[in-house]
């Protein structure tokens, strides 16, 4: 396994087959701008993608919030990525927070947001970029950009409507209102909602289960699910046939079939 990255504002804990990335900037409610969290998230996913022994990354926050998104004090002072001409700000978005968007969306590993508290603005969008979201009684979501006279510059409007449909996404985005974990569950934003004390263990149960699967097949399955959002059925079926041909020739496939027939557990090696 490649060496784990050195993070500035997050802590990476490596478990058996998965990792937990905990944001550690509770002083600013784990804001993504004005901290090193964007760089940390990108570094963690780059590391995980290069390690076949890692099946899943869990993102969660230390303290009161999952993430407050953009640092509003910096917006008011026009500092950091919010300062300069329109062209300068545009470039800062492309080279800053949108790098995170692409990193999470294109991650080869399964991504889980264990939403320990408020996730608003870009913090909410980060949750929507992940494959799965597990919440608790303290979870709050808000697509709050409109309240500040801006738009979801990280691409959040692309993700939210794919999760809840256009009409509900439009209402949440146009109103900028905050929703609690109960409403988030009704809308289908949360896979599960548990007691705050059980949040991380529930996410780890999922991560451990995925880590027990054949790693190449797990990553190929995720790639195909992402591709299915972009291509026509005939093209998708051709892609599935090609990938399946490769899967049938892996040693892990042989191990899985043998284990199934013999009713014994299998240990997969990613070959």
C-alpha cells in the first residue's frame, strides 16, 4: 500500500479495507474554503484510488458540523477565492473547489458521507457527491447559496436533482431552506438515519462490507454505474460485455465461484 498522505486540516484513519477522513476544523465549522480541506479531500481520494486494498472512504466532521461550506467571513472581506475580478474568481473556483467536485465524483472507491451535523452550501453538495449518505438526529442539510446571492458554484445543482428529482431539488435550491434528518430521509437523501452515537459505526459497517468484496469487480461496478448516467443503453451494454469478459478471467472470480460452490468464505486479492 502506498503511504498515506500527510493532511493539514483532516485526520486519516486507515482500517482493514477502508479509511475514515475526519475534518478537523470545528473552529470554522469545517468550512471548505479558507482551510486546507479541499486539498486534503483530493489527496485522500488520490491515495485511495491508487491502493486496491482500499475499497471505501468515509468522510465525516469533527465537532458540531459536517461542513458549513464556504467561509462567509472571507466572502464578506473578499478574501481568498472570493477576491479579485470576476475572471479571477472564476479561475479560483475551477482551480479550487471544483477540483474537489471532480475528485469525489470520479473516485474509484466507494464514498460515504457520515453526516454528524449541519451540512450546508458546499458542505451539503459534498454529501450529494458521495455515493452514500448516513445521517443522525443532528443532521441538517441546506442548499443555501441563494440566501447569499450566489449559485452552487461547486456544481451542486447537477448532483441534487439526480438524487431527489428536478422539482424537489428546485424547491430546496430556490428557497435555500434548511431541512432536518427526518425530511432528508423522506426525500431519499439519507440511506439510513441513526442515533448520533452510532453514526460512525453504521458507516463503518457499510465500508467493511464493501471491503469484503472482490476489489476489481467493486471498482468496475462503480465505473459502470457512473457511466450509465451518461451513455445510451446500446453503448452501455457493449461496455458491460467488455468489462464482464475481463471479470470472468480474474482470479477473484474463480475464488468467488469456488467459495460459493464449497460454501466457504473467500479471500480476495484484487487479481
